[in-house]
C-alpha cells in the first residue's frame, strides 16, 4: 500500500534579535542567527524537493546564483556542515554575506513549496545559509577551495565589489592568474562601504574575502584605474579585463533645495558612516558632517533607504521615511520595516517630496511633501502613484538623505574608445556572456544593470568568468 508523504510543517524557527532598545544604540549585528539546535530543526522542515523551485531563478523569483539549496540543507540534516559549505561555495563565494543581506523573502523563500501547503511557512533558507558559513568560520577550519592547474593566462579585474571578487574567485579556481584593482583602501565595494555593520559584521566579510585571496588572487588597493593607471594599459598587460566598478555616484531627485546644507546622497552618507575615509571620486563632499541627535528624513523605499535608516537611528537621530508608494510595493524586505518601526522610525507611506526647505543660513529646516495614491495600471503592471490634490504638508527636519538609486561612475573606462554605453549610461554587454563590444573586455554588476542586489552582482561575476575562461582557452570572441 502506498503511503502518503507527510510534510514537516511545524512553525518556522524564528531567528533571535537584539531588543530594539539595545540594537538602536549599537552598530553590532542585531540579528543573532540560528544556534545549532534551531538550525538543525529548521533544516529538518525542508522536504528536499527533487526539483526544488527555490534554486530556479525566473525573473524576480528563486535563487539568482542557482544554488543547490536542497543539497546543502540535506547536509545540515546529516550534521555535515563542511560538505554543506563546500556545496554553497560551488556557486557563491559569499554565502555568509548573502545569508545576511539577500532578500530571501522574495527570492528563494518565496518559491518554497511549504508556503503552498496548508498555509505553511517557507524554510528559513537565509538563516540556514548564514548558519553554515558562520559555523565554518568560527570553527577555525583552515578552508582552502580547490583550483585547477595554472593556465598561464592573466586577468585584470577592476573593482573589488561583489561582481569583481566573484569573477576573481571563479577565474582563480579555473587556474588563471587574477589581479584586482581597487581605488579605495579596503576591499568589498558596496558590501563594506554601503551596508551597515548592524546588518553585516566586517569580520564575516573579511573572512570570505580572505578565502578568495588564498586562491592566489592579488588585490591592489589605492589604485584608481583611469587616473593612476589606464584601462588600455591593463589591456596590454593582461589577456582579459573585467569591469566591475559598480555605480558609485549618488542620485538626487531634482527638486528645489537639494543643494542646501544637510542634504545627502545615500552613498555619501553611508560611506562616511561606515569608514573614516571617503573617496573624492565617489563622494566629493569628503568633509560632510554626519547628523547626530537631529531630525532626519530618508527618501526612498529600497534596501539602501533601509540601510540609511538603520544608520541614522544608531547616530541618535529622530528618523523618518518618505516613500511615494506603499510598504507592500517597496523593494526592501518586509521584516526590515518591522525592525525599523520597532526602533522608532516614523514611516510616511504614499508621500512624495516636492521641495527641500532651507533657512536664511542655507541649512535644511524641512521637507515639503504631497500625499500620493496608487492608480491601477491598465496593463496589469505596477500601480502608478499620482498626487492627491490639496495634500501639501511639511515635515520638519534638519537633514534629508536621498536614497533613490545610484548613477554611473565612468572614470575607470572613460579612455576606452568606442565602448558601447546604453541610454541609462550603463555598459552594454552581449546577452548573458557579459562581453562588451571591445574584444577582451567584459563587465558585470551594477555598472551593467544600474543597481541591483549583491547576489545578482555575484552571479554576474560568476557567469562572466565562464565567458572569460572560454575566451582565454579558445580565443573566440
């Protein structure tokens, strides 16, 4: 007699957090992670699908790096964390980072079959990924990834963010010699300079970068391509070049008053808060003074806006969010809005800034806004926000942070004559090969898509490494 498969559907194990009263006063990580007992119990909730939807990336769903989620979770069930970490690193050199910063709720976890079984809850994939990485790191194991024999080929990687380091990692595993050029003093790109320590402990980031260096990847910091060395020089010295410089310029809205003292772009604010050094190339206002004990308004509804708010709260500010859409149409994780509200952030949904107001000294004193409403799209697309008549009002504040996206930073590749740029000033690449129109030059990450998640940049770097490897071994372009 055939037995019916039983789904293990007990409630999802909740990851412990620091209390709001404690966490808003410290930059220590406030999400504490699973302990071994809870992680094993959570892993046992996974039914180990033979064709797991969580690994298939389809548009906005699933895992962007096509991670073998069912395989490494099975290893947790078997108490084999070393094998679980090995499987994770086959597709992603930053599992400990992604376990912390990925939007799993709308990627891998959104497709978990348990969410469709009797109103079940998805397996805590992100928490388990973090658990595996942290367990290996804290065990003291001297982790060394395998790599192929040297090929004699050399690749220059411009930028040490997630795309650049991912490309370097997979190219080194294929036996190629890789040199990474980074203009800033420390590696990591947006992972170090954009994400607050409260979400990503730098010890975690440094450890996973060190594993890439163990493969023989050379990282040269403090060297600005386009200033200290030209990209054409790199093309002569190396067999291939990968551009992964991100999109490092902050954007503003174009409303009156944006030049007042106290108006920040998100990237300049976060870089100033995360390190004592700010690159003039990325943030010209190197002497900006961070607001402390002030009233701060953050404009935007994505991950960068959330990072700005976490940081602002920890600087002792009364912090507000202004976003022209609703919570459920925002791009940040839903649990982050819960966490921010617990920390006292005041959320102004369906609100649009129209002017930054200043005093006679040129300093910010308020943000003039209007209320919005969402109008359904006739083609079933994203609802369109429109102004509500006679809804103008002022939010009194001392600082405004524009977290509405980043712009291009072409310094590294400005001398590459004929390089194709699209209408959004992003580098144009061919299909999924990440080739530019210049032979031997590849690109990936935010410099190609204008800004996306860390895990998407990692996939770009990995997929570009496949194209680079093919080019180096065959000479085909």
